[in-house]
């Protein structure tokens, strides 16, 4: 599935193979030649069963998120809420335990939506302190913490909406193992300049996710020229994962046809 240096593709199981039970999606990813998987949250599942499936299929757990609150009620993280610091720290402990068990080297933090009535300075100070805490906890197991901007078209008032805002936050936190999760779909919706941003910031990117824009379906269904974007990661020597976090427009295996033209031969995953 990979060109000589193009990063490994990771199947995002929160988006792909949704017609299958969660654990069976792990098997399906392997059956479709993926070497890594990711998903939003592992907390409601049997981590032992996830580990068993990963090992049986020779898969790497590439990424998951810290707990981010009640998605059904519109929450997208609560790291800026001073009333929930202890809850955040409990979530960090859960994430570190699971990351250790699954040999997962990256955990992403959704920073949250601005809280009505909370002054910006307090929210920022809480967010910075929480990210320092999370990064330090992950550093103890040799893992990396990530910050992901979400576009404010679909997530109004999200605290971190652009790559520049994320990088400013990362610099303020000052943790050596805190990096940018660069979601090309969100970046296109928020700011554009995809290739220029990758060239300028690749050293600070810890994980990449992709979907086409504006529909968030697989590459080739929208306006993004992934045949130009992905080779830039190759050119710059990025050796991380690229997560396929898109809404499949048809059965998942039928959406992988765009990968073959990018592939010249396979490399060994690590």
C-alpha cells in the first residue's frame, strides 16, 4: 500500500467498515492490507480484546483520543474547563494505561468548545496546564501527545481552529512530546495552503489524517489533490502514520482504489 517513503496508512475505524461490529473492523483493516488502525475512543471497549485482535493481525495501534466528554450532547473535549480538571486527569490516567497496553505511541487531545461565561484567560491557563500534565504523563511511557485543530464551520467556537493556533498553543505548553495532529480536511476548510503548511511545519507534525473536501469522503471525491499532497510528505521524510478518517461514499474496500497509483512498492512498518 506504500511507496518507498510515503507514510503508512492507518484505517480509522470510527469512520471505516461501519457495517461491522467494532472488533471485526480490526480484522477487516488487516484483510484490506492496512498495517495500522486508529479510532476516536477505546474506553467503552474491552482493551484486552482489542490487543488480541491487533496482535493476531500484526497491526499497530496508531492513535486514539483522550476522553472528550459527551459527543452526543455536543461536547468536543473539556480540557479548558477549570471545574473538570480532576476528570481530565482521570481521563489521562485511563489513556496512558490503555496506550501502554496497546503499545500506542500517540494520543490526541480535543481541546473543546469555548465555555459560555468563562473568561478566555482562565480557559487558556487551564488548557495549557492540562496539556502539560497530559504530555508529561505520556512522556513517562515514551508516547506523544497531540493537539488537533477542528474547523469552526462544523464545530463553531472550537478553541483551536487553525494550524497556527495549535502551534502557538504547543509553543506555550512547551512540552517536547506535544505535537500537531494535522487533519488535512479540517485544514482545508479552515485555512487552505495545505502544501505550504506541510513544508513549513512538517517537523512539528506528529500525525496526519485525511479526507477530501468539502464532503469529507474518500480522496478523489472533492477538491483536494492528494496525488500532489501525499508525495510532499514523502519528499520531506515524514515517517509517521496517515489516518484515513473519511466518510466512505460506498463500501469501504471500494474506496481504496486511489491508493494504488501512489504505491510503487511496500516498505516495512515499524
